[in-house]
C-alpha cells in the first residue's frame, strides 16, 4: 500500500478508536448512575451472598468450580444483554430500541 493510503487508514482507525472510547465512557457513566440508584443494603447483601457462594465453591477442587461458574456467569450475562437488546427491553436510558 502506498504511504498516503496507510496514513489515511491510520487516521480512520484512530477516529473509530476515539468513538469506541467515548461510547465506553458513556456506558461506564450509565452503569455508575444505575448503581448509585440502588440501596446500599442491597449492594451489601449481594456482596455477602456472593462471598458465601464463593466460599462454598472454594471448598474441594475450588479453582475448577470457580472457573466453571465464572464462565457460565459470563455466558448468561452476555445472553441476557443480547436478549434485552434484541427485544428492546431494559436497553438503558437514552437507547432507542428501534
């Protein structure tokens, strides 16, 4: 590729990267705002419950169980996000489901 085309491609990729970073910042702000709306008691209870569950998983052969639970949880989270975006349910503030 000629040098001018490479420079143009780099600038295009830099613009795409800047857009992605802006979207990630916005997503992070929305998540923090939604967490601030939750009761602190709910967050503490979820932490205690998660700690108890983690302690149970770390019993015998804990690392394998923990890794398996983590992968399953990530898959379920992704499935939930995909379904909510596809159905337009719980897409978040400012997101047009259409």
